[in-house]
């Protein structure tokens, strides 16, 4: 049984936590890039902390790439694509940075930073274990990553919706998030890369259009995020069953029933 290089993993996690710990020390004015589209003014704002978060996420992706390429299957050329292994660690850092940026209590912030480090360690180790689908820890690791994927997507839906940005911007961000996570979740089907990319793009477009519509809801961030999570779960679930050649009438009925009940509950919650 091959295990991840713990020394390199420790250095990577420490560097990322060090980067995130710099956020409270950075006091830079919010700036942005403005333009117009079809006569509608658009502005994408960012701050120094946003740049630090993006740099930390980039560092996570680069570090994970190095760790994954040390796997025997990758070194022997049996596994050639490790890009999907970047997605969960990178988005974990992005979400953690946004949550930490909204914490004002010092003790809570430190606790959050420690939880981020533990979670990041577990995610990287799980990504390494899933490279070999026949490995003893592959099943448990994939289950952890799948669960984390849905947690990340609902948090990102909430963060995007809460910005109240114009639909063109929020829909674009939704497409990027959904495409990345759908690709990661569907990649486990071991289908061809082209089919996985095509379905991930389709799911991303559908969810982006849904975000465009949901921006007009007069509702809470919780309901908006959960509504999008349910749609994402349904689309990824159906696409996954299709890639596995398990899409049948029974599966369609099960998904339809679950979605109908969920929509009724959401509509009741809105009222």
C-alpha cells in the first residue's frame, strides 16, 4: 500500500495556512475592473485578501500536482491526468478563505484556521488514495471527497448569491464552480474525458441559467443555496448514472420523486 509523502504534505499545508494567516494583516482598499455588456454596467470588485486567497488556492493546486505525480501509477504512466485532483483542494482553500474573512473573533478565527489545515490534509491524502481505484482506502476516500464536493458547492452557491452581483457575473462564477465540481464527481465513472467534459459543461450551463433566474427570487441565501444544490445533485446524479450505463426508468422516477418533494418544500419555505 502506497501512502502520500507526509513531509511534503506537511510543508504544503503549512505554506497554505501561512498564506491565509496573512489576510487579517492586509489592509488594502477594494478595487475592481469595470466594463459594460449590452448597455449594462458591470464591475468585478476584489481586494488584497481576495488576491491572497487566489494565490493560496493556486499554491494548493501546484502542491497537490507535485504530490500526485509521486504516486507509483502516475510515475509508471498508468495514470496520466492528475488535473481532477486539483479541484477539491483548490476550492477548499477558496471557501475557507472566504469564511475566515468573515470571522471577527480572534479565537474562532484561529480555530477555523486549524480546522482548515486538518481538512486540507485529509483532502490531499484522500485525493492521493483515489488515484488507484483498487486501493484499500480508495472507496472511503472517494466517499469523503464526494461528500465534501456537495458541501463545497452549497457554500459556494451561498457565497456567490450573497454577493448580489449582476447576473452575468454571478452566472459566470456559477458556471465555473459547477463545471469544476461536476467534472470531479463525474470523473470517478472512468468514462472518457471527452464525455465527462461535455456533460460537465452542459450541467454548468444549466446551473448558470438557473442562477440567472434565481437572482430574482425574494428569498434568503439559505433557500437560494439549497435550491441550487438540489438541482446540482439531480443533474450530476443523472449524468453519473448515464455514464455508468445505469440510467433506467426506475432511476428517473426516483430522481423525479426526490426533486418534486424538494421543490415543494422549498416553495413552502419561501412562503
